[in-house]
C-alpha cells in the first residue's frame, strides 16, 4: 500500500516536471550566482587539481567514443554556455560528476559496469543537465569569499569522494573554509537533472531505460559494505526516489524506454573490451574473456580482449596469436590491426609493426594512436623524416593527443632543428601543467625562432598565460 502511494506521488511529480521543463535554458537568471567567466576560471583551476591527483585514461579510442556520445547529447541543449569535455578517471569506485564549466568525469569502474551505450548516455545526460541548470553555481553561492584556487581545491576533494584535504595542496585555512561548503545536490536538483537529462536523451534518440539500469547498479553496489559505497551517492542523493520516478515515468511512457536511433553495439562492445583488458584487474579480465569464449568460441571481441590483456602482462607471443585470431573473425577491423601493430612494436618487431600499422591507417587514416605508433616505429628504425611526417599529421589532426606533441619535439631535436624542438616541448609541458619545464622550453624557442612570426605569437601568448597563472597562485584573491 505504501509503495502504491509512493508510485502515485512519483507519477504525479514526473508528469508535472516533464510538462513544466521549458524549451529554453532550464533555470532562472535571477538565481545565477557565478558568471560564466567566473565558472570557466574555476573549471580551469579545478582541472589542474584533478590532473595532479588522479590518473586519467587517455586512450584515444575510449576518450573519443565517450566524447562523441556526450557531445551528441549536448547538441540537444539550446544554446549551451560552455564547451563540454568528457574524461575517464582510472578509479574502480562507482562515480560520475560534472565539474564547473562543463567538465564531466566518469570513473572507469562505473563505465566497466555498464552494458550498453544507452547506460552511458543516461549518466552523461544527467551530468550535462547539472551543468545546464547551473546547479554547481547555485550550490557554491555562499562561498563567494573563498579564493578561486582554494575553492577549486575544496571542490576537487568533494568531487573525488574525499575530504577537502584530499587535494594535498589546500592550506588549513582552505579546509576551514571548505567545511561550510556542501556540494550534495538537493532532491530538487536531482529531479530537475533527471528530467532535463531525459529531455536531452529523447531529442538525441536515446531511451531513458539506460539511466534507470545504471542507477540500479549503483544502488546494488552499496550493499557490499561501507567501504564499497559508490562516491556517486555522496553527491547525488535520494537515489531510491529518483528510481521510483524514472520507473513510473517508463511505465507511463513505454515508447520512450528504448532508443529510436540506430546504435551500433559494436562501438560500445569494443570500447568496453579495451577498458576491461587494459585498465581493469588483469585476473578478472582473463576470467571474463575466457568465460565469454566458453559460451561462444567464435567471439572476436573475446580474443581481442585476451590479446590486449596478455600484451599488457608481457606475454607478447600469445597476445599476437589471440589478436590474429580476432582479425581472422573481423579482418577489416582497423582497431584490431592497430593493436596487433602495437603488440609487435612493444615486442621489438618493428618490421611487422610498421606493416600492421600502415595497414590499419589505410582503413582509418584519422586514428591518432595509429599515427603515434607509426611515428614511434619509424623513430626506432631511424626513419626520422618519416617519423616527423607521422607526428606532424598527428598534431595537425588530433592536437589534444599530447604524446604526439612531445614526440614531434623529440623528432625535431634528433634532426637538429632545436627551435622547433623547444617549441613543441614547451607546448606539451604547458598543457600538462608543468609550468617550469614549459617556461624553459618556450623561452629557448623564442630566442631560436626569431624569424617565425606565427610561432612567436603563440609562444608569447603562452608565456603570458604561464606568468598570469603563476602570479594568481602566489597572490590568491577572491574573484567575486
């Protein structure tokens, strides 16, 4: 009887909220406490803390896939205020959170627990909605007097599931200031984020069933003991109420449960296999793929996963055998072929590595890791001009893939072009947040590239940004 009453109430709430979500941006400007400029600055500072204290998964195949899904959902939002970026943290704890200015994070453990693209889309839509509704901005209104650097550190500790001291770079006064700051979303925030997120999902062609499924998994994880409680629950409360509302909504709108856009399950399966094989527990990964092969001895992705995890463990011979078996079952898969080339490369078999990598790039010429590995193999075989062209192609087509920037600098150095070498190494270290190294290389480049007007402008701008950031850190003041 009690559950029936709760279901009726949930249905009424769901219907009212769905009908009341406006087409325009879902918040009232009278309730905004941070300007978008302030939020962007806060987001930059927070990113520096997270990069310093957490390990990111930077595999381009995984990151590009998650960003593609996330940006498709963002495109359904009217006039987004921020450029969204999506990241995977190497953490087993179930967690996902949206930081200021559109930086959205998912822990690898939560992504590994998913079984479909719809589940991933559901979580991303919810976090995107928190940003769109400016919930973070509203929550930190009473922290106007906390300095920007301090506030970024405090928020980092909260988001990462620890105390404000978790960042390790926050002073005792910062911790004291952070004690009055809570970023636990209200029930109203969560309801609004779910409903606005569902609106984005349906516009993007996804059903809402994926969000409900992943919330069920997060809730189930809680029963394994206090040490396993997902960090997601510390900032996203009232999960049972949310699930009741979503379940009621799904029953009232069965046509919205499933996606109505064509989704290739291969994309998710491949990324999920990579994640488990390369970043999960190796023993558990072996068991997973062996179990899948017992059920289906012709499963290409299980052989692919076994090849990846064997290569990760140093068993190159068996890794090659499994990757070749995967390619027999999917002979046109450029990712399988690239990772076979990668395995050959790490085994020191550069001839076969070059052959496999060139073949993979013929199928997919936009693969950043393929160009990176090809450049590395060319360096090892002393084809420095070939390596230079490969790394230049990589930097031009995928500038965010920072290892390419680093090795382009290294290759220029080996070719005796020191101005260009210092230039690209300086850019690399600046993007990695290593200001001292960046300043050294950029100043050297400034002296050596006196006649290159375009690069000098980039260098001067970068040095100004470094100086400004260092001065701000030394003289932290409130930005409010």
